[in-house]
C-alpha cells in the first residue's frame, strides 16, 4: 500500500486526530496544535500522511495572487510531527 500525503486546509482538518498526533509525537509542541495555529496564523494548512500518522503545519499568506510561507510571531518551531 502506498502512503500518500494530503494537503488539507485548516478548516477541513480533523482537529482531534491532528492534536492527538502532536501529543503522541516525540517532539510535541503547543505551537503545532490547531487552536494555537488558528489563533496566531493568518492562514495555515496541513500536510497529512495516511490517517494523521504524520502531520506538518504550514503557515501562509497571499500577496498579489502569490502564496508564500512565513514565520509567525510567537511560534518558535514547526515541522513534521509523527507518532508511528
């Protein structure tokens, strides 16, 4: 079976599964939880592998029809989070 990575907008993410993955990962950070990202980021989306086995938040903005990733103040570090 091939594992696929889905790109899911923040409003379509299963928050319970996302936050459970963050909590169970070796490098869990509050910055990657959905409520924290919703509060501080202008926009964000998630890369989700399989059934939330591995997740990665990406914060983004749009300027002149170009989307770009940016560093959000008060979010120290983001990256991949996995529990399997």
